[in-house]
């Protein structure tokens, strides 16, 4: 294999260039066309590969989230808040250089609660009623508990990654100079722009990043990505800026095709709004011609995010569960919840499991 592929210290992490010129095109219409073309090519390549050895998503916590961010102007239901389900994804993939174990979106629930936006919500709920917070933001498991359900040991984890770093505190996982992390071998795979942005926030961003969540992480535990990369043939990390400047999406070849994890949108309804049964969403498509509904809390790049979401849905392709919707398995998925009646997604993926984990 070309030694160029060892630029990230692991020959299993192989750069590819299907989208390398995409963001340089001056015309938004040309960028959209290039995104569709490149995504179709990468999808075909990934479908020709074998499914990953193991893919499992596990529930962590339900979180209230403003409707005005999740569904923008598309939703007709007059509720200020919807519910999203945060999940962790455990992926094991074979490569020519051996098995790699990747955790996608391992969220430290307690530490992430210090994110300013959610901290204010917690304080308001706490003042209203001491037991209200656990009712409105019920927990299912910690990362450690979820990983134990798979049988995979922390020492087996090679990489962790997030589609972006909103709300994330990674110190528990990677440790610092004087405190060991839970995952002793793991390295963080993150876009260079996301890492830079998270260390130099402006006011529109600051509400959504966990204070000090990246402090003290040893340099050798972080891999800054300047390219789209494959990990083996069956996993890809692809730049999809918009929700944040350094957003990337995680594409995995599973038994049900290519599944793409992102938070550019909050669920399949956002990626195929023309088929949504959420009141107002179909009419929004008819009125505006929009192909997707953007998840916009910081709105760091609206046009980029629109193009990125169409790239993602093209790469994912139709779901075997409902071919009207793409295989968009969002890291924070819109879900129905008794406390916020009226909002029921047309399709949810929920917790998924394919294959058998390799245990050591």
C-alpha cells in the first residue's frame, strides 16, 4: 500500500480525495452538484466492501432541545422544545493492518452538562422542582456501562471521534499529563478546523462548547485530520462543515448498507422532509424548495451545511426500513417524548446492533 497513507501515524487511516475540490468551487450550485457526484462514488465504493465486523449504537441520555434549532421554520407544532436521544456508536472494522475499534460520540454526561446552554436549562429545571430534571432528561447509561454491554474492554479502543465537539468534554476518556484516561490507547480523530475553532470560540459558538473540555489533553492523543479518510474499506470520516466549521460525518458499511452519523440534521425527517409526517414539514418543502431541514443552533455556515446534508443523504442512500428516508443515523436523534406532545418523527433508527464484537 502507498506509504502516503501512513501520514496519520497509522497506515489503516488512508486519505482520499473525492471531495478535495468541493469547497473551492465558487458557485453554490456547482458545490451541490459536486457533492452529489462525489457522495455517489464513495457510496458505490463502500457498498463494494464488506460490512464492518461490529456496529452497535447504545442509548446514553435524552436531552431537551429547542424546536427553533432542530426544525427551524418547518415545524407547525407550537412547542418550544423537542427531544433528542444521544447515543454512542461502537464500531469494529477490519483493515489490512488489523482490527480497529472506534467509539463514535462517547459523551461524558456529567461533564457535558457544564455546557453553558444546557447548564442554564438544568438550573431552571432545578429551581422549579428538584425531581424535574431527571424526568425531562432521563439517563439510560454512561459510556462505561454501554461499553460493558458489548464486552469490549477500554484497552481495546483505538480511536474516539465526534461529528463535532459541541458539548464534549474528552478529558475523562483521554486523560491529561497527570491523570490517566479511561481509554489508555485511544486517540481522538478530529478535523483540524474543529480543534482550532474549539480553542478560539466567538460568542455565537461559546454557548455550545463545554468549558475546559479539551484542556490538558496530550498532543500525542490527538490526530488532526486535514483530509477525508477511510479506516480500512468500510469506515470513512468525511468533512461536512456547516453545523460547525470542522464538522465531519462518520460513514460505516453495515449489514443494512452505508449508515451515516452526523448532527447536521436531527433525524431522517430532516433529510427527507418531503416524506415527513411532522406537521408543517412537507408544506415547508413545497413553499421553499428545500431538500433538507438544517439543525441550526450556531449556524456557522448555512449554505455549507445544506450542501453537506445532501452529501450525507446521498452517501447514506435509502434505508431498507423505509426507502423514503436515507440511512441517516444521527448522533442526536429526534425522538417522541411524553413531555413534548405533538412531535413524533416519521422514522427513527433507535439503538442498532450488527455483527459480533471481537473480544480480547
